[in-house]
């Protein structure tokens, strides 16, 4: 902009003012002094959207060097104006006019260029929260993925970081945000423990003769229950894996801001967090069950029933119309969404094969159909003969439900009611009218059944872990488990799903011990039965002799 650059410069003038606050000008008695006055800059600006031309002025500089420095900044911004883009000239004119009015610092030309490129208003001090909202709105990822991003932003990132200027967010801000989550976790753990203890004080257990509590006991229980009502409800802990996912959301959003040239550095890349490793699955052994009954704490976020516990559950579930669903997941490891999304056309009962090609996914209770989680998820898996038989029985039951519903609908229509006939969605598991089965209804039924049996709690997805354990216990190696669960990598399978059954683990240990030849060895049957072997008798006698001494 050579023409505009010439329409400006630096000058010096008196800034002294009289009692009426007006500049004295030529009347100033100090005017004759060479050092008197302040430097000012003046620079003509391009026309604004209304066609008006304004001049950028700023005064009060002590030295010409300071004035020249700011003038250079203004001219660097004006260099961004392009002759073939009048709108950009309007934006820059409005920006510098606002800076002049507000006596604000002159922005860096590089920052102005980034905002112009990113389509951000030049006079907007965009916050992290504003950018996160704009970023997630424009995302083109899968619906559930986008919803996960939005949840992290709404629950964690906007309350914790949303108020910061996007271009001023630094490592310290982000690290303090995650440290605050740790502090909140500690408070939540303490409050949860206190509530659990208070709940224990609110319970009354009758004696062997039964009966009602005494008046004194009733008054105490009433007081304890009032204390419980005043306490904070249970709160979820934001665990290491969740924090890693929150950081991943922030990192992706800030990388998007870098691509828009709104920022040049991503502080989320340099934050130290504890590892978000997948938790190891643990069996509900007798010891773990006792601990849970005593404290209410699960030994691991991922708990797996023993074969005996699974058998008790399946025995109780036989009367449920979803029995075949639970049976298939427990032995073949389908995910919940894959199960309710399974189509009959992808089930070959004669060949004993099933292909999970679609999944029903929940987003804020709304159900939609989507492709399975990964490409490997659509792999075909084999069905055992028992699952084939269970699915054949289920098919007969579903056809009977279809006929029953159509008779019901016909009867209702005869009464003048608008009741549609059975909907053929092609799903293996559906509502009695044939429509999609909501995944949460499956989970609700699962919880009702295991609570009736009195089994320790697991999530429906933990049946998938149990399928991995049973596959391994049945002789399958880690690759067989990976194939059944359709994982993308063998490492994922090994890190999460290979918890051995106690009996299998003990059998492996016994076989390993038997590989080493020994001159003298006690019979395994006697050792396991608790009877001392011949060699052990000498040791026992030696111990008795020491005690006698």
C-alpha cells in the first residue's frame, strides 16, 4: 500500500492544557523550548464499509523512536490489505479505528493475519470456550464420537478452561485444570466413603427373634437418616482413562485452532498425566465377593463372573425373552450395540456363523444405526452348537411373537384403534412389535436377572470379558481370543482380556512344576490333601525339637 504509507508520519506538538482542559497551543509558555512537547503518529486508513476514510492518530510518545515503532506496527497491519479483497480492507480499517478509540495496544500483524485466515472477527478476543463450541459444531466424525467430544467440553473443559483467551492459553493453565480434577476426585472419594459409613449406621438388623426396633433405637435411626439426607450424593470419580480422553479432546480442538492459524502452540501436548491403561479384568472369587459385601467396593472396574456364577445367571435368565442374547454375548463376546443391531441375514445357523455388520448406538437415549466400532468388528465368528440351538429356539419364539402381535393389532383395528402390524426390521432381537430394541432395555433386564439371583454386580459389557476368559480356559490361545473379540491388535487383547480362571491357572502351575525331575517328591495327591509326605515328616520333627530346646 504505497499510497497509504505516504499519507502518514510522525510529528511533535505541545500537549499542555489550560484550566478549561483545552490545549494551549501557541499560547504555551514552554513552546520555545526545543525539548518541549510529545511525539504523535498519524496514518491514513483504507475506507470502511460505508466508504468513509479515517486517520489513525496516537499521541503522547516521549521519543520519536517509540512513535516510529507503533507506526511501523500500524503499517505492517495495513500491508495485509489486498486490492482485490475490499472486505479485508474494511475489516482492518474497523480494527485500527477501534484500537485508536480504546487506546488499546496495537496488535501484532501476525496475529491479525491468523485471524483473517481463520475467519475470526479481528476485534474478537476469542476464548477457549468459544473456540471449543465452534470446533465441535463443525466436526464431521461419527455421531457418538462427536457426542463424546461435546460431553467432555460441556462437563469439564468449558467450566475449567473456557474463560481463558484462546491465544493466551498455556501449559500452566492446562496442568492446573487437570490438577483440579485430581483435587475434586479426592474430595469425592472422601465424601463417598463418609456416605457409605453413614448408610451402614442407618441400617437396623433385627435379632434372631425378629420384631421391631425399640423406641430408643428408632429415634437413633431417625437421627442418623436425617444426617444421611443432608449429605452429598455419591459422585463419580474422573479416572485416569477419562482424563486421557479429555486431554485428547482438548488436544484435537487446539490442533484445529492451529490449522486455522488462530494459535501456533498446543499446550495440551505437554501435560503430564498418569497412565490411562485399561484395567485388568478380575474374577469374582469368594474373597472378592466378601470384600464387596463388606465395603461396597469392586476390586476392579472390570469384574468377571466365574463359570459357576454365569451358570446361575443363565439358569435364571432362561425365562427371559432375551435369554439367547445373554447366552450369545457370554460365549461369543458380541458388544451390546452389535447384539441389538444384529440382522438375521448375517446369521447362518446351518453353517454356525455370525457376522456383526451393524450396531444400534445410543446418543442421549436416541437410538440410531451405525457401522461397528472398527473394521475388524465386522469379522465373521463361529457359533458353538449350543448357541445355534438357543438361537433356533429364539427364532421360533420371535415368529410366534410376530403372529401374536398381528392378531392383537388386527383385533385393535377392528375396534377402530390405529395399531400397526408387526414391523419386520430384520433384527434378531426386537421389541414384541418388531421395532428396534433399545440397548438400555437390555442392560436393565440384565441387572434385574442377576439381582434376583444375588450375584455380585458386573456390567453387561463384562460378559464380553467373560467370553474371552472362557475361550482361553477352553484351550484357545491369545490369538483365538483376539479373533473371537475381533480386536484390531493383539496388544489390546493381551492388556485387557486374558485374566485366567483360577482352576486353569492352577492346572498350568501344576504342569509347570511337573516338568522338573526330582529325586524325592511327595505325591501330588497327598500334598494337596494336606497330609505330610515322607520328607516333610523330618522337617516337622526338626521343628518340634527346636521348640523343645
